[in-house]
C-alpha cells in the first residue's frame, strides 16, 4: 500500500527514536569503561565483554521480536519491550559486580532490539517502493543523531556523576519513550493480517527466510558495510583516548563526523528515490565507501595518528554506507511480503550477530593501531561489496 501524500515526519521521528534505543545502549556508556573497571574491580577485557553480552543477547532475541509482532501487533510488543528494557537498565544501575552487569546488559540486549526490528516492519506495513526508501532515509537521518549525541552525554554524565548515572539516564529516557509511544504510535498491522506462532509455521517461515540466497546476500552486504564503521565504535575508548590522546569528553570527534556522514548520505538517498534505480544508488554508495577506505589507508600509511585526518575518512565512509543501506534493507525484506516482521527479525539477527562477533573478536584484534583499523575497514567493505554484487546477479536472473 502506498501513501504518497501522507506526511511522514511524525512517524519517522518516533520510529527513529525507537531504533536509536539500541545505539544509546551502546554508545552512552563507552566513556565509562575505565571507571566501571575500577569501580567493580574488573579488567578492561571483562568490561568489554559487557558489550559482547549485550550484542549477543540482542542478536538472539531479534529472531523473535518480528514473529511476536506479526502475531500480536506492532504497538503492544513495543510497549512491553520498553517496560522490560527500563527494568534491565535499572538492574545495570544497581549492579555491584561485573557478573551482575553482564547479566543486566544481556537483559537490555534481549529487549532493545524490538524498536529497530518492528520499526522496519512498520515502514513496510505503510509504504512501498520509493516512498518506503524515503521513509527509511528520513528515519536514518534522525537516527544518526543518537550515536553522535550519546557518547557526548555519556562523557559528561561520567565526568559529573560517575558511570551509574548513565544507566539512570537510560531509565528516564525509556520512560519518556514509552509515554510517547503510548500516545502516538499507531497499530499498523490489522488483525486479519496477523500470523501464527505455531511451532510448525515458525519453523517453515524461518527456514524459508534463511534459505533464501537473496536475503542472505543482502544481509551480508548490510552487516559487512556497517562493520567497516562499527569497528571504530567498538574501539572508541582505545582509538580516541589511547591513540589520539583525547579525554573522555571528546568522543564527538569520532561520532560527530561519522553521524554527519550518515545524515548526509541518508538525505541524498531520499533525494535519489524515484530518480535513480536501487542498483544505481547502491553502486554509488559502494563507490563512496571504497574511496573512503582507500583514503583511510593512505592517510594511516603516510601520517601519524592525529586530528582531523584520523577521523575524516569516517565521514566519507558513512555517506556511502547510508546511500546503499535503504535499498539493501528493502531487498532483504521484499521477498517476504506476508512475514515482514519475521523477515525484519532475521535481518536484524544477522546484523547484530555479526556485531557481536565484531565486539568479541574483530575489534580487539584490530584496535592495536589506527593502521590495522583502517585495514579492517577496507576488508569488511570489500567483502560486503562482493556480497552486494552477488545479490545483484541473482536479482537479475529471470524468474
């Protein structure tokens, strides 16, 4: 169904806020890693694993958010997930050991994914084609503010009040978002279109999605493209504080240029919707990302770590990433019009599962130097490009 005359700004803002809850759960507490380690008597690696606990539980639960929302409706599931996320954030606030923090961070991960999964399903409930691309671009532009603002807020809260204040902030933020959804979020899935939660149906539906080469290739391209940037997010405390010598209140040096690039690319994607084919928009995105990766390698080979050259390529890279993202997302969901929530769950599971691997293995292996991070960006982007190219060949096959 296409709603070309509907104003999308209000729904885009609300869906962007729901999608941003996940990044806020990650980026806000990054400046507090050293303080958490000191307060709870933990090693830096043990604190890093609070991030892995969040990401792996986030990935596991995203398989179910969409299927549950396909059965019970979008609005009810989002409201319930926000309540549980607030409880988990309060658990983090009062944690007295690193083990407790691992547990409550995992509980945050279980619930935080509902917003981003169900938001994608709502877009496809309401819009098709270029209209859907424009709405995703609008959501991404607004969503991009969260990773830029979150570490800045976290840095100042850490400086003024210590690490526990960050989780108190998340409790208050979640309460405000719950009230906004209660008043403003519409139900976009009518009862006659809801799907079963019978085990036999779910097994068949998940098998259908995860056995689709087109789905898997589009998801791989999305995950790898994002990974080229996300390794810098995961390595932010080391990258900024050790390699660049910046204080804990200076995380905007990383997130500001990157999120400005994300917003710029999303704006451009919205402008290109209906004027360029999806394949052309994706190709342009990869051209920009490849240029950024090569520039990043060249700068790291020729100059010592420093500002602004160590962060400038991230602006260019995220422009390209956000140019390619809306159409790759639609390509992943479009083959499953009757199970859009479930397909969105599977896509988010793929993405967040890869993010968990990046947090546990890839980023720690690369954050030893800025050159190794630049090399990691280039390799992840190139592999994502191969997946997108393979998807394009499959999509163009007859039948």
